[in-house]
C-alpha cells in the first residue's frame, strides 16, 4: 500500500472533522452560530457567448435546495435580490446567497430556450459545529469506497472556441439530415439538448446539428505498439444508466497513449451550425484509440452527456476533466458535535432519528454494538490503524485514483467480506461510523442485519445512548441516500 496516500486520506479526515465543512457540498458561510447551504457552485463568466460577466451555475448537488428548485448546470444567475450579478464580486454573491439571517434568497435565472424567470431559493441551515452524516460518510469513506468516492477521469475531446454571439438567441435545433437524426447517438444528443432547454424541430431549427462518426484503421499505427500506456485509466469512463452512474470497462486506450498505438482510430464530430448564416458556432470532436472495432454511435449513446457538458458555457478547449462523485449511505438525521462526537447536538425534524425518539443531548456510547469515542483525534488514529491492518482484504484489480490525489483506492475483495466485518466488530477499531454503510455485507453480515431488523430486506441502526444518566437502546430505521453525479471539473 502507498502509505503516503493513506496518511493523506487521514489528513483529509482530520481536516473534515475539525473544520466541519471541509468536505461538505457547496460554498458555506457562517453567522449567528448558523451555516447555510443551497447545493450549487457557480463561476463568473468571461465569455460573451454565455453569461457575459454574470454568475453561471457549474455544479448542482442532487437532492439539494438548488436541485429541488430545478436549477441546472449552465443556468445564468442574472440577479440576486434584485441586484445585477455583473456588478457584484464573488464574495458578495456568495454572502448574499448564503446569508444565514434569511431562509430563502430571490434569484432571476436564465437558460437556453427559456425566458428569464424569478426563483425563491430555499436554504438548508444548521447550527455551526454540527457534523452531518453526509460529511462523516465522506470522511470515513474507506469503510466503503464502493459507495462514497470521487473518481477523476479525462475525456479526449476537442472543442471550438465560442463565436462572438450570445447563445441565448438559439431556442430550437434540427439535424442536418434525417438519416443521422434517427441514429441512437443522435437521439442521445437530442436528449441532452432538450434537457438544456432547447426544442427539437424536424427541420428548420435555429441550430443545425451535424452528426458524424467514423471508425478506421489507425494511419499512424506501428506494429507491436498495442499496449496501453496506463491500462488503469481505461476503467474510469462513466456511463449514466437511468440516473445512476456506473464505472464500465471500455476498450479505449488511455488519453496519454501515443498516437501510433492502437490498431484503430474512432472519431465522433458534433457541430452546431447557425442555420441563418451557415456559421459553425460550437463543436466537439472525440478521438479514441483502440485495438478492436467498436461502434462509434454506441460511444455517443454512452457519453453524449459528457460531450455536451461544455455547452453552452465552454470551460474547456480540449481534454476536459470530470469527477464522478458517488455518495450512497444510510441517513438517520443525527447531527454530531464536532468537539464531542458522542454528543447529539442536532436531530433533523421528521427524520428517522426524530421518529425513533433520539434527542439533542443524548450521549452515544455505541452504534450497532461498535463503540464511539468523543475525541476526533482518537477516532482518526484508530481509523488509520484499521485501514493499515485490513488493506490486505482489498482487490488490487479495482485500483483507481481518487480526486484527492490518492492513487491506491481499491474496493474490498468479495472473498474477504466476512473478515472485514469481523475486524470492524473488534472494539479496538471503534467502528461506530461504519453504520453509514451497514447496507453492505462487508460492514454488517447478513445474519447481523437480520438479527437487527427481523427482515433480510431491511437494515436498522441501534444507538446505545445515555439519557439523564440512564442507558437505553434506540432502534432507528434509516433512509438509504443516493446522490451520485458527475462534475465537469
């Protein structure tokens, strides 16, 4: 194992636990003992083609207030509380959006094909110093990298620079010919564009989409150079399957492979032509090297959402980097005190924890029979020891680099699931926060899960707490949270 990488991950854990927001989603500010979040990130646009010095949304967290309000990446924030974002600094924009003295903020938004609209964006605010289960799942993610991780990957895409025109003028699109329009890849392109606010017409759209694919023998190929420069990176292409993102294996050579490697070269071109003056206003080209034949149209079906992530707000000219954020964990609604992890300092209203009877002020001694310490330093030190002792139970074939720079991330080897669960049961490892992943057999065995729930299909979490000096066990039926998404970095 790369021990430098391990210690880096522990450092990130300690930073997250001590700061309380280092790994949290979104930009946060505090005030009056409260910190707020809306679940979006933005960037000031310096492109005349889109945004033109306004704030442009570049990331929206699933399940967040911004997502529930229908905000999408690429949306322009024209005004905040009636003030033009062209005239505001980033510091002022952030402070106005996340002002903890108000539970909502008024925005004026714009997107392709849609008139500007007003939006009252609600905020999620918590007392400062609270560690949420979302944050803890990220901090202790090596209990289950299968569920909580960030995987960086780069696509071999080349974009044209935007032309000197505002893309807001384009509301409709059509394909250059009906033959290409009916290809599955073209339908995937159309789905992405309609999702961005444009309307598809059979003919006569303001944008004409030219869609071309090709697979040919690599003219630069040198016999004997089929090897991939970095085989692991073939595994980090991510497909959106019904809202869930899956890391699939593809035959493409890594982006750093020399052009003389690979027997075949695959090319996909998608061009946006202004139908009025026949000028190309935007395009993306994908070029992949591979050693066997592959259907280029199938490629677009899988990756249209990545190829078009750079429209209308162009942030890359070539080789864009993406990050898959995978976040699946159990949620009870308990908020932990960052200075005393045993102390419950917040219980979300209406949450499973509230319904089960957990209260602010309860002191947690164990969770699912695994002890919890109040000290952040103690928990992080033991976590480090657990990782070092159990690294032999990980499958080397699954190795990948995460977005924090640790290149030796690996999933648990299925043949050692029971050993991993057994190690977590050792009181010396203080595995209380493993309950966040207790829907998995390598955290809690099927027998333990059945004993806790009485139902093989359900998982319950047992909190042993001290209340008014009296110990008691409270059983909570948690929610399984899924917040996978892909970010254009």
